[in-house]
């Protein structure tokens, strides 16, 4: 199961956003990395550079590597509607992201770990594949044996899911229902997906 294991704060500083979640180191140094930081004179970024930055930002935000991201974009390209909107909808539909949005885990990386360690169920069956695309009507929950785990108890309040119209959380059963794929306007990530479409269309 491939994943990014490099320096996260440095990446967050590069994009100027805490894309991996709360980061005390980033809060202290929220300017570009390098010896000169903000004072460093930077060359004008080309159109390709701007497009590449948006793609990298989205990749790191959702924790995907290049091949995974490219495959998801190709799948989005075959769907009806705008490619950029479809891409974001698919990213939001990944099992690890749904677990994160439901509030079961504090970050997407933590959610990915919970899925990989078989603590999460999909429609009542244990699922340990973070990249599974959740479909409208599917129920994502915490495995019965895992409900008492401190790591899950500390985060499992479902308060985060109330911010997202496409999710419905049931605290009694510690499970959430994926109502529908979100519209672009509902996804809070600050990214220009059209630039990514233009990049892959070259």
C-alpha cells in the first residue's frame, strides 16, 4: 500500500496551506521553506508550473501518489459532467476520505491507517482497502470489536460530518451513511481543479 512518507511540514509550507491537517510546526513557520523563506526572490511561475502546483496540492491533500491520481482522473474523464468536478467527487468518495469526513479519524492519514488495520466496515463487512469508492447509500461504520479503542473514542463524535450535506452520522451505531456524491460547491478544498484538467489535457 503505497503512500507518501516524506516531510509533511515542508510540503505544507511550499503550498502555504496546512494540507495534512493541524500542524504546530507549520503554524510557527507558515512561509516557504529554504534559507531565505519569504525574502527569497522567486522567478515568475509559468502556466505549466501553476497547473502542476494545483495537481500536487490536490495529490498531497488526499494522500495519493501519481499513478493513483492519474487513474482516478482517467475514470473521472469517462463520467458525464465536468472532469474537474467528477475528480473531486471521486476523491471525496474514497473510503479513507469518508472515514475522515465522518470524524472517526483526525486526519486522512489516520483514517487510511484505521481502514488498513481492519477497524472500518463498509455495508457491514470489514474493508481494509482505503481506495475503495463508496457509492450513494453505502454505510461506513466502525467495526464492533474496535468501537472501544481509545484512538477511535477520542475522535468519534460525528461532529465533523454535520458540516457535509452528503454524509449522515449515527452516533448510536457509530456509523455514517454516504448519501450522495458531493457537488463542487460543497467541497471545502481550496483548489482550482480546472487547471488540473488543462494539465492532463496537454
